[in-house]
C-alpha cells in the first residue's frame, strides 16, 4: 500500500523543526487522538534509537512506538501502533531540510502490509496534526 505523505515548510531551522516535532510532540498533538482525551498530559519520546514513544495520561503512559531514527535536524523515525495491533506496526519517518529561511518537513506514514492495512483508513487526519505542528513551530521560533 502507498504511504501517507505530506510536506510542509515551516519558519524555523531544521534543528528547531526537529525539536518541536519530537521532544515537543505533546505540545501539538491533538488530545482527541489519544486513548483518553480528558487525561492526556503529553507525549514522551526518548532522544535515542530504541527509546519508547508514549502517550502520558496522568500517572500512567501508553507506549505506541519506538524510535528508529534520531538524527537531530535531519531525520526522525519511529514504529507506530497507536490504535493498531502492536504486533503489526506501521512506521513514521520525517525528514528535515533547509529551504530558504526555513525548513522543509517531509512526513511519511508507511509500513502498510496485509497484517495492518485495515487500520490505514484511520490515519487521514495527518494534515490536521501537521497543521498543529506548524503552529507550534511558529510559537517556538
């Protein structure tokens, strides 16, 4: 199956764009896209390959991926099983490159196969989430 791809340009350096996407993900993620919007407290990402990616809800957390690429200012990747069977994860990969005074952000949600294809339709709102991300980058700059 074809990956879900989106691209945008943000008014920030690739390093800042990377930081807001990763370590700041909890600031731009829509709580409505979490297991319990009322208790959503953010997203925790360890800054290294193999680290968990987790939703934080009060005193507990829900792991929904692991970091696969951690190249500050250049590339971020993770496995992804939010609202999916964790035995058959998809993947996220985000590339950050300088473009004019800002950064081009190329986003890809891929890794679709026969075991997880039935979940793909759930992920049509990346433009909404990436719009929130762009707003967060603007606030951070």
